[in-house]
C-alpha cells in the first residue's frame, strides 16, 4: 500500500485522497485509476490485441471494488483537500455545504475565493453579506457588521434587488456607519426600482425616518 503511494509520488502523479492505491494523473485529484484491485482483462471488439485496465473512478463515487463509498468518502475533511483544485461551481457548492452546517467563516472564505475568480456576481456577494450579518447577530462582532455592509454595497453595485434595502437599513439605524436618513432612502429607492417588495412597502409607509 505504502509502496504504491511512493511510486506515484516519484512519477509526479497524485494519489487518491482516500488511499494510496490511486493513480490520478490529472492535476485535480478527484478522478483517476484505482489500483486497489487487480486490473481487468479486455479484448478489443474489432480484432485488436487483448489488454488490461484499471477502473477509472472518482474518489467520492465508487472505489476499485465497485462499492459505494459516498458516505465514507464525501467527508468535510476529504472535500477540503480538493477544494483548491475545484472549479468555481464546485467550490460554490462546497461553500453552500459549509454554510448549511453552520461553518460560516469557512464558507465565507471559499465564497470569496470563488467571487474573486470565476463567479463574480451580485447573488454571491449577497450570500457573503448575509453570512457576515448572521455572524454579527450571533456574536455581536463589529467586524462582521462592517463586512456585511461592505458586501451588501458590492452586491448593490452588481445589480442585486434586496441588497440596497439592507444598506438603507444600516444607514437608517447607524449600524457601524454614520446615521444618514437621506442616504438610507437613496438606497431604499434603488431597491424599489428593482422591484424588491419589502422596499416598496417601506417607501409606501413613508420610508426611513
């Protein structure tokens, strides 16, 4: 077992993150050959020469013995190992998983790396802002409140409909920013222009005061 792993390293190949019987040639150690079991024989259907092959697997799908290992392999620890190699949508899904499990700071870190790379959009910025707001609500962390406002403004600039409403709330309440009713209602109007229902109701009731 250890010998196979060492051979892979000498050849510049990556091991499977589950065990060192893997022969993962690609830069991303998600899928490759599993050499846990002997190779299978095959015959070419068009008169070719017979040969042998090892099964191609994903680390979180099927092991070389073709037994489901999703419950044992798709752990936070294993997913964290490959997170830096994943593409934007895959890392975004991983961050969603972290957020749902209450690991807000880890989720924010992954979301931010995705935002800086492939998925720079209003919805993702709003997700980051909401997580900072949740941290502030639980821990009264002033840094999280300031970052929540910052990300709400970023999301607003990218066209989000709800984000400017919360920027307005921050200015109206003086929440880690100087209280400014005029600025609060300016952001409220932006949210109304984007047809965000609660903002429209707030304007109809007189706006921020």
